[in-house]
């Protein structure tokens, strides 16, 4: 399938006269599953997750690293997926909002806390807020409402649900313990799969 996809892309480019974009193969672990993905070298991690891996939970907001809607964890650290090249994630582990619940669908402490505190309105920023909150607690920055607000300031909420978001992080931090235990995706790493994506 890889060869067929590549030939299809070359054929399409030849017919339209459009320049071809170089492609590459990237191996990455997403939510506990390892994938080898053929993609355009220029594609962002955000577009790879949403358009090529069918993980739409990570949202595209500003697409310039300013709003935090696309927050994911890369090797445990929060990043803006819109500002990160997928190729730069080769050999690394990524957790999206889809990977936070346990294998049986049970929500983790942060997700439950957001529901309990009604920490959302339209919900568009919520996945990024939740992933960022996981990291905030793991980093040990959930000691007070002021500290939480400061360390969550990279995630914007246009509905201004900030008091509820802070309360949700406080609730989750209390449940997880004073040490701020990390939240990991469940399940063992699965055998690698190969996804071939036609350039276009």
C-alpha cells in the first residue's frame, strides 16, 4: 500500500503540474500504540493526529501556538501540536485527550473533575485544557488557585470558564494526591502499524 500511495501522489502531481512535497517515515507511539506513518515532511503533529490518525480530540484553534487548543503530551511534557513538526516526534511518545481514559472507558481524575466542576461551556478548548491540566498537576504546579491559573495561562477559554477550570484542577490534584501523580494512557504498547498517506 505504501508504494501504491506514493505512485498515486506522483501521478496526481504530474497531471496537475503541482510540485511534490517530500515525504518521510516517522515512528511514534500515540496513546500506547506504536505506528510507523508515511507523511509529508512539512506536516504538523496536529494535522497528523487529526487528519491522518483519526484523532480529532486535539483541536485546531489559532494554528500559531497562541491558544492551547492543540495541547498534547510529548514524552510527558505539554506542547502545542500545531507548532510541532510530526517528523520531529520520531521515536517519541504522544498522549492526546483520547488516551487519558482507561481501557474500559473509565475517565481519569482530571476528566471527572472537569465534569464535576462544569469546567466548560462550548467545549472546544476543553481537550487542550484537560491535557494541560494533567501536565500541570504532574509538574507540581497545582498548589493553589493562583498557581494553577498561572501555569494554565497558555490555554485560552473564550467562554471565560476560568474559575471552573481552576476548581477542576484543584479537585483533580486533591484526588491524585499532594505529589501530583502522573496520568498515563492505559494498555500495553501494541505492534507497530504502517499508515501510508498520499501527498496532496
